């Protein structure tokens, strides 16, 4: 049985799936993370305000889903994004260039 995997795995520099992921892997990863967390916080605040103002049930469900998605994105960014390596670290994280 042949496995549907490539013969060699590219683990040193995996391709980013989005511009955001590319920024989160770059030299300014901490800044990109903070900017994105700020945008998510604004989105969550506006969504909660809309929900509190009273909307039709269908719209409320849409806003609740948007809020859930924003919270999930926040969790990913805060808990699963690798922090940048400490200054002077000789061993960068996979996908990051050595300085």
C-alpha cells in the first residue's frame, strides 16, 4: 500500500497559507501578533455591542458565530503561536531565518 505522502518532507521553511501567517513567521512577528489581537478585540467589542442593542434572531446567530470565531482566533494567536526566539539564540524556530 502506497502512502499519499511526498517522498521528502519540507520542514525547514513551510509555505505560509496567508499573508497573516507570513507576517507571524517574520522578523516582526510580535508586532504582527499584537496588531492582529487588537483588531480581534475591536471586532469582538463591536459584535457584542450589536448583540446587546438587539437584533433579529437570525442576525443574532450570525453575530454569535462571528464572536465565537473571533474568540477562537484570539486563542490561537495567544496560545499556539510560537514566541520569537530569545535575542542571541543560536537555534531559531523552524521556518525562521538565522541572524
